[in-house]
C-alpha cells in the first residue's frame, strides 16, 4: 500500500461524517492534529459498529492499538463537514491493519495507518483473532 493509495476515496469501505467544531482549532486557526486524530477514532468506531456489532462485548474488549501513524497533507479550517474513510488492509494472526483518511470534500487532509492487536489482558500478551472477528474484518478487507 502506497501513500498515494490512501489519497484515493474509492478504496475506503466504511465512511462516517464528522463536523469541525470551533473547539477543534489550534492558536493558528487550523484544526489541531489531536482533533484530526479524534476523527480517525470516529472512523474506527464506525468499523466496529458496521462490521462487528453483535459479536459480543467480551470479544471486542480485547483490542488495543499497537501503532498509529498519521500524515497530515493540508490544513483544515472551521467550519467544515468532513468524511472519514476506513478500510482493513491486512489481517494477521493476532492483529489487523487499517488505512484511514480524512477528506474535506475531495481534498485529503490526513491519512493514517493503524495496527490493532488482540490480546489477553490477564497475561498482557497477544492471542489469535477469534474466528468471528476475522470473518467480520474480511468483509471490510481490500487488497492492492
């Protein structure tokens, strides 16, 4: 997956809308990177709601973000309504990788790669993805 792939709206399977709030602005009048990261989180919640609802809270409580990498491509201002795209790009034994983008109309503001790992909280160690979770993720998977 290249950075240019992430700029393409057509690769994303899950979409959510968000609004830029005045409180999202930094002292320079641009949306703060922390607020943009919150938009990415909203996209991950949309994945969970769209593809994993009904799997049970016990299964879904075992995830943690192992790595989050964001690239900011342009400034975002207030007011705006933005679209957050999310797609699964890889499913491993105990983890999966998401690609995400924040768009202001057709302009890509930021992209992210997120690695989530499934783990046993008592042992503090990763464990294999449950079959039901893997099947749900496969529905949102795209290959390049």
